[in-house]
């Protein structure tokens, strides 16, 4: 783009990120101004400098890390106004690849490539065909929120993430429409990293298999008991209890089979929805 919004975007991202945090449930671990200790260590080692606490990170180091690892990674200078900031903020929070995937999916039929998290020519070409970037920003943010809700850490950081995404949406839409963007607001928890490694586990189909298997086995037992009753009935006048047993076994077996099949359908549907929210659906 002719005009870079990197510094303006970074200023707003830093408000969302806040200062030093080390929340026990934040997968980012010790983090200062959005830079994790792990990222800071790699940065220092790359410059052949001794590692140190991320608490001591300097302003110049912060800018260089954000510039190279996030803004350049999403090709911020090649993105439309507003979209650049939205994709940049998502990259800082969940990684560049994940944020690019949200963009690729939000582009819909305009983007015909793989949802691979790479800002290549196909993605940039599709972007140039968009004639409503504020609506595109809505879709990007919707993808991002669905992803965050699919993480185990949503229970802890959901409120902060929701507030952050809402703020990012408002700022991005304002830039996209040429308006003055609102101020960024820091909400505690919104700075927590949202990584796919912390995705919720899909529901297991084991209970369904067990129930279905139990139902089939129960039906077999009911058949055996019925055969026994047929053999005893000529010589017994009190086989009514056997009939009751057969009926009960038949009903329970049917319920187990039906319940097992229903739960298997539910589990598979929920797993597919989870995979879709995590951008892991078959391409």
C-alpha cells in the first residue's frame, strides 16, 4: 500500500497487549508488551546476545520484533486500510499463519487457493477483488472469535478476547471506511495468546460404540431367553416372568442401539464443527 499504517496499528496493538503478564493458564507464558519470553529469547540469540527476562525488553526491540515477525509476515503494507490492522492484531494474538487463515476463509469464493496460512499471490489477488472491506473485516473477526471459542482457555480468557476482537473490529472498520478510529482499550485477559495447541478435544465416539455394542449384545441375550421360554413353556405354567425379562431386554437393547447411534451422530457433527472453527476442516 502507498501509506503504511504499521506504527498506528502497533500503537493500538500495544494497548491491547498491556505490560508484563505471566498468567498460569496463558500458553504464551511470561509476556511483556505482547512479546513472549520464548520469542524474545529467539530474537536475542539471533543477534548473538545473551538472553534475559522479557521484562527488560526495550522499545526498539519491541518494534523490530513486531515489524519482522508479525507485520512483515502478514505483508501488512500490501493489505487494504483496516484489513492490515485486523490481520496484524490477529497475528500477534494467535500467530501469523492462523490470522492469515481467517482472512483466507473470510474472502469466501473470491479466494480459490488452499487455506494454508500463507500470504501469497492468490490471497493478495483475491483481496484486490473485494469491494467492501468493512464487511470483510466483520467476517475475519467472526472467524477469529469462533476459533478462540474452540480453545480450552476460552473459559478463562473469553471475556477479554471478546472485548479485544470487538475493539479490533470497530477500529478496522473505521479505517476501512476512512473514518477516525476509536481508541484501543485494554481488557485484562485479552492479551492471552490463543494458540491452536490449546484446542478443545473432539468428543469421543467410544460411549456410542459401547452403547451400540451393548444393545446388540442385549438383543442376543433376549433371543436366547426367548428360546429358553419356548422350550420350557410346554412343561411350565409360570413362565410369565421369562416373558417380562424378554420384553425388558428387548426395550433396553433397542434404547441402547438407538441412543448409541444418536450419540455417534452428535459426536461426529460436533467434531466436524470444532475442526471447522479451528480451520482444520478438510480442504
